[in-house]
C-alpha cells in the first residue's frame, strides 16, 4: 500500500511540474505569436502593385505579351528578381514599391528591349495597373 501511495504521489508531482512548464511555454508562445502578428501587420502595410507588360512594335502597334516566352523584373534598389505569372504572360502580381528593370526572355528570332519603370502610386492607371512598355523586335 505504501508503494502505491508513493507512486501516486510521484505521478502527481510529475504531472504538476509538467503542467507548470507547459504554462511557461504557452506564455512564451503567446508572446512570440504577438510579435509575429505585429511583424505580419507591418509587412501587410506595405503597398503592392500589379504590373502588366505591354509590347509595342516600331510603329506603335500592340503585340500580344504571349508572343515571347516570358518576362522578368529586377528591383534596382534590392537586386531581387521577380518573374511573370505562369498563367498570364506579362503579368506581375503584387510587386512592392520600387524602381524595376523589366525585360523579356528572347524567342528564336524575336525579343524586346528592357525598360526601367517606377512602381509607385503615381504611375497607376485608373484600372489599377502599372504598365511597363517594352519595344518588340523581330528578325
């Protein structure tokens, strides 16, 4: 009987101390969740824009963006590169504010010049886009 009482007492103490540690971990995790939430709020407060590449030939006529294999954009301040959507050629979704060099991946006998565009609210069209115009060329 004494062994049973000691075993129950030891189990009760082990349970008590393990619960105490969980509470400490819980309070630490709550604090870290609060910090993560505030960081996420700061990140979501940044402004993002959708940018669409418009190809034009030498005469100013529009050429479909899907004519070329794809497009890229490099932020000139940070050096971070972005690529257009897999499903919509020439569409860059949610680019942060900054100055970018937009370029095209050349095809076999055609390509496009690069262009430097400021992705800022002042360059946004009424439809909510920023247009990056690239000059199309072909041989």
